[in-house]
């Protein structure tokens, strides 16, 4: 299982390194969205819950772009058939794809969050960085799990690009609620407010529930 | 597959219960001291909401059974449960809006977690039919729809938890919908309305199942008589077309 997952991850990362299909697009989208929010809200700098909302909505919509592309190569280049013919555990594909999406999200945030701080954020986030990282990691995990499941569900439909966002966005509302609520006090101007740890609990619960659920049902999406 | 069993008894029971519930609402239950007559929409709105959410979860449970056993009848059950719940959900949103307008003065209130969670669940389930519609292979359609029904069914309680947490610590709950503080007459009326609504849901569900399975069987009989060429091709549909 571990070797299979590693091989699948290696394949996807190599594919991304050669084609640059997902991460640059997600990144461009995020930065463009920040610019749009600047003009849409007509604000030079944001703080507190407004900043946290803008950041999370942007990251979520950027993640949807990644979900849309996640299984396209499998579908169009016969990757599903190849994988099904190999004598390996089918859950390996789920784990590998979730890890890849998680890695994509981290890569995007590595640039998008600093860009957000420079472009839109009023206070610095130096002192609140560890808390922000914890929120980012837990939220990315949830987005990666749900995104992989919905990506696999949607890629076989005829209206892939429509169906995936329509299904994924309502499912990810709890992630946005928890992540935005947890981030808002960190971005207050004039020093961070106390960090609401219970939202990390909500994120962790969400990740655990959907992780188990996806683990249980993913096999059924691959049967031929 | 006979889905029509017990349909007559169920129909009579739900007709009696729903009529009885409305009679109780209009002639027996007291007017709310605060909100007056308009509060009586509560006896329609809340049972409808509860039954709708149970219908969504039931769709998920039938989805699990479909994936476990591979029987297409479970997929049909799951589809019809979600389909009817979706229709009732529109009613919940409309009655909820009317009530909100009457008692809070606004058509929509973001502070009320139950309202917001319900909208999110509704938006999620609104994708169920498009998802089915856009998968052509019937076997895959059934399988994928079951996966969606399971995931969404599990999402219902989790979503309510998250949205309630986001609001309830800032705003106290304005209304307790569980009826803990209701006087006896109101509670009896509410319970009758709830049972009546549940009965109505099951009746509608069985009617739709019977109708769907009858047309599926009719089609297979026609095929046996006339052969594949004698049948008009199936138009694409979100509903299961085979058993």
C-alpha cells in the first residue's frame, strides 16, 4: 500500500512538474481574486473578519480549480483503466490523490498567503504565524479529502466543470466557517485577539469524519 | 417488486392525520402570547423541516444498502426519498421565510443557525439530480448517486453542528424548536402534525416508488412483446430506469 501510494504521488507530482496545469492556475487565480476583492470592496487594506473571509473564500475557490483538474489525466489518458488493472489496493488512489491535492494547496498558499499579506492585509501576521499554520494545515486536509472524493465523483459526469464546484462548495461550508472564524482574531489590527482553539477542533472533527467516509465509499467510484 | 403494499391504509392514515392536525392547529391550539396567530405556521414549518431532513438521511441509508447489496431497488428508494425531500425542502424554505418575515420583520435572517444550515443542505442536495442526469451509464449512475447520498447524508448533522457553533455562542437561541417549553396543547398539536407529516412523506414515497417501478416493469414487458426495435428509446433521465 505504501509503495503504491508513493508511486502514485510521484507520478502526479512529475506530471505537474512537466505540464504545470494546476498549481500555477490556482496561484494566478488567488492573486487575481485578491485584486478583484481590492476593487470590489474598494479597500486598500483589510483586517479582522473581513480579511479572514476574503482569504478563505479565495483559497477555497482556488482549490476548486485544483479539484476540477485532479482526475482529468486519469479519465482522459486511461489512467483509471491502468490503475484498475494493477493488483493494488484501490484506496491507494484516494490516499495518493488527497496527498497530492494537499501538497498543491500548500504550494499555492506558500505564495498566495504572503501575497495576501502584502497586497491586502493591514496588520502583519508575524506573531500569529504558528496558529495560522495550524488552521491552514487542518483546513487544507479537509479540502483535500472532500476535493478528492468530489473530484472522483464528478470527473465521470458529462458536466464535470459544473458539477464539481456545485457539489464541493456546499460540502466545504463548514470548513470555511471554522477556518474563517479561527483566522479572524489572528488578523485583527492592533495585535491578535485570543485564538479560538475550539475551531481547530471543529476542523479536526470534519477532517476525521469525511476522511473515514471517503475511505469507506471511494472504492465504489472506481468499479467498472 | 411490489411497492404498492399497504398504500391504501397509509393514504387514509395520512389524510386523517393531516386533516386532524390542521383542525387542531386552527381550532384547538392556543394563539402564541407573543406572536399571535402567525406562530401557527410553526405546526407546518417545523414538522416539514424535520421530515425533510430525515428524508435526506434516509436517502443516505438506502444508498449504503444499495452499495452493500447491489440491489437496484435500493437505489430507487434512495432516489425517491431524496427527490421528495427536495420538493418538501422548498416548502420549508418558503414557510420559514414567511414566518421570519412575520416574527422578525425580515424575509431572511442570517443569525438563525437552523435557517442557514437548512439552506446549505438544500443547496447541496439540489446537485443530486444534475449529478444523476449527467451520468449516462445507468449502473454507474446508481453507484455514484449512492456515494453522493451517503456523503451528503453524513454532512447533514455535521453541517448543523458547525453552523450552530458559529452563531449560538454570539446570539442566544431565539426560539427553541424542540418544544421543551411548549404548553401541553401546543405540544400535542405539534406531535400530531409531526406524525401526520411523516405519514404523508412515507405515503408519497411509496406512491412514487410504485409508479416508478410500474413504468419500469411496463417497459420491460413491452420489450418482451415487441423487441428492442419496437420501443421508443429512453430519454435521458435523472431517475433510475431499470430495476
